[in-house]
């Protein structure tokens, strides 16, 4: 046994061993895609309907966006590999201005991924003596970044999801610390539910703290002035604008790899904060840049969004509404009060999760598995994501496949809903 095998075997005792077990047992993990045709994807000689993509607006398939990329490549090459501290193609500045106009902030700063933003910005703002308040349901990447800040001397305190009383008590306890950072998801990646932005913004203002909101999934789908015609809201300019809040005490992080199908992410900021982050957020000078194609696809996507983005969001809402209600009619439990196109169907057991994934695979349906420890034990789910490039017929096939999952679960006397405790 060599050193790598010994290290691997030692680590297999950790909780993530469960993921490895599911990976080996389910066809839904680590599958090699060969070809796509709209929202169908080919594995070997089998075509599947894709309900695992997060390209919510279908921009990955938009011809106008695709055709705009080649001229940018000829001008800039595939990858001008300066770190941003040295130089930035003008595409960055154009995109940052357009994003600031859309979300109605003074400025924005683009980095390649939300994860890089977290590991750069959270430690930079917390410094060696700040205090971080982490929602226990916040994305794991924020927790990893918070641990980095803690290693540099910051304090890390966590609170139960949506327990605003506990958060208020923690803020009161640390009210004299001038650097207080509250970490939360804007749109939760497993439920699609929104954070209560007005309440968080109010708490942040009362205690002179920063509400750091990661809206990796919500940006592009959720937007301002929601109404009966479009409950998501208009323009897709994020969960902060959805609740008509501002950025006085809010740092908004928008993901562009979901709805905008681009390898990029951004931070809302003032000019002064942008200058600070250029010097203190390490990914600005220690990370590779966004590829040319991603920056151009973002700029073109913003133009498409302005032209007919709300039509795409209306279609997406209607598809999500049908899928969620259809699954609930079958008896499945789904924690989603927004009809956001993340639909996590509760299964509650990793072995049943594996068998359900096999049934869906045989039925030609691709979804995302969420076994323990991706979620808490007993909360294992089959995670469906819908896009505007899906259609009503595909949703019907999804529901038919889940009717077969239901038959399997009933056959082994497995519950369709979690027990209420």
C-alpha cells in the first residue's frame, strides 16, 4: 500500500464516505455526457431529459449569445491571463457598469466565481479581530471562508436558520465590535426559498453590521416589483431588489454561472469598497481571470435579459409551478414556498435515494442527488432544477417518472413525507 492509498483509506472513515458510497452505487453520479440537444443530454447511447442544469434562463443555448463570442475571442484571445491587479480587458469594466445599473448599486466588482469571492472578501472584511455570524444553512463555501477568517483571528458564531432572535442576541453580545459580518444565502440552494431581506437589513442597520448575502442562484431569476403576473419579480436583478431593499448595510453577491451561464460572479460595492477589495481580496491578484467567452456571454446575456428576460422568467415560473404542484399531488414533500426552479423532493434515506435515482435514470430523467452529508441525515433529497429551455412535455415525463419512484417507495413501506417532530 503506497502513501496515497493509506491517506485515502484513513479519510474514508470521515462522514463524506457516504457520498463515495452513493457515487459508486448510483448512475446519477460522475456520468460522462457525450452530446446535448436543447435540454436533452446523451450518455453513451441513451438520451436523458436534463433536470440537473442551473442554466435557469437557457442562456447556454441562446444563439444570439453564442454568436457574439467569436468576435470577442478574435479581439482578446481565449484567455488574457493577467491577474486583475495587473490589467483587465475592457469587457470587465463594461460588464461591471451594466451589472451596477441592473441591480441599482453604485458599482460592482467581478471575480471568476462566488467561491473565490467568499474566500477573498469574507476574511478581508473580518480582518484579524472581527466577528462573523453564520446562518447554519448558508452555503458550505461561506463556512469554509469563515473558517479561513477565524484562522486569522476573527470570531465565528453560528445561528439556526431563520432564528432571528438568536442572531439578534449574538449581535447584542458583540455590539461593540466595529467589524460584524452576517453571512446568509439570498435564495437557498436546496429549497429555493428567499431570505427575509428586510428583517436582515434592519438588524444589520440597528447593530451597524454588514449583511453579506450570497444570491448565487437567485440572480437572474428573482427581481424587483413581484406581482401576480410574475411572482419572481421583474428584471432578474436579485433578492435585494425583490424586497425593495438597498445596499446601505447589505453586501450583495450575485452568481453568473447559473442564470447567465457564465464563469463569473460579482459583488455590489461603492467606489471606496471596490478600491479596498482590489487591495485586500486576494483573488483579485492571486487568481486567474474570467475567460473571454464568459465575459462576452455575460454582456450579451444582459442585453437578452433586457429584451425578453421577463418572458423567460414567466415561462420558468409556469414550468416550476406545474412541476411542484404535480409532485405534491403525488404525495411528495417539497420545502419550497417561492416556486423558484429548485425543487428538492424529500426521500430521507440514502439507500432509497440510490434506488430512486436508478428508477429516474431508467426513465430517462437526470436530476441531482443530495445524500448525507450534503444535507443532514434524514433530509436526503432528489434535487430537480428547471430552466426556461425545458418544456411542458418534459415536465410531464418528469412527473410520470416520479410516479414510478412513488410506487417503489410505497412497495418498501417508505414514507413520502418526513415525520413532524
